[in-house]
C-alpha cells in the first residue's frame, strides 16, 4: 500500500493538505481532555498531526508510506514511524486515535484484527475516529484496496467486534473539488 503513496506523495499531499477537516476535528476532540495523547494512524501529509499539536495535544504518528512519514516529520518536527496497522505494537498508550481515511486500506479480512490492535493501543474508554468511503462494495484502484462501509455495515462491524461502542456516527461528502458528491461515513468509537 505504501508504494502508491511513496510514488505519488506530492500529488496526494497537494490534493489533501488544504481540505477543511474542522467538523471532524470538533466531533473527535469533544471527547478528549486538554493535552490528551493522540495517535495519528495513517498520518498522510501530517496535516492533522500538526493541527492537534497546535492545539496542545501530545501527538504520535505513523504511516505505511516512507514518503508520507518523511513529509509528516518535516511538518511537525518529530519522528514518525513507518508502520502498517496490522503491525501496531502500542498498548494502553493513547487517549484518542485519529484514523482519517486510512483504515479503508485495511483488507476486510483483517479489519477485526486491526480493531483489536487499535483497542489495545487505547487507554480505558479511549476514543477512535475513523472514516470510510460510503460505497456498497470494496474496490481496487491504482494498486490500492479500498474497504468500504455504509452506516449500517459499519455499525454491524463495530457490534460484531464487541470492542467499541459508537459514540457518534455521521455521513459527509468529500470536500475535494474533484470528488464532490462522494459519500463518507464517519464514526467516533469509544473503547469498551
């Protein structure tokens, strides 16, 4: 997965760096206390890590793409791990995990495993924000897998895992000019 983003880092960053995420930030951060520890999981350009740091949160980040990790390092001035969701080794470390448009690259057959690793990484009653393309079927594009959920199927995934409860779920449309009309389902989950 990292190879597409390594080869297209500049193009991807240019298309996402200025996307207005204020609604998502507000809904996620409303569950966290001041100075909370946040993991930016699949950090991409580093846009979100930088935002959280500017607000006084303690941020750690990782990405599967070395190019994206380097970009985030240069933006936030901190080391960023090159890591797959499936290889996360955190334990009871974060108040919140921000997985914006990143879990959608985890194959459906590995989603329960990854949810268990995210659960382990969170402190008691920690919060996970995640977002997925709202489509009826998974698909491949440019060598990347896109695992898709709608509100009903995402609720079923969360319920079947028994690891999280849904604190907030809402639908939005893509903010990028060339993607208007593309639906997303967003969820704020609380660790059980």
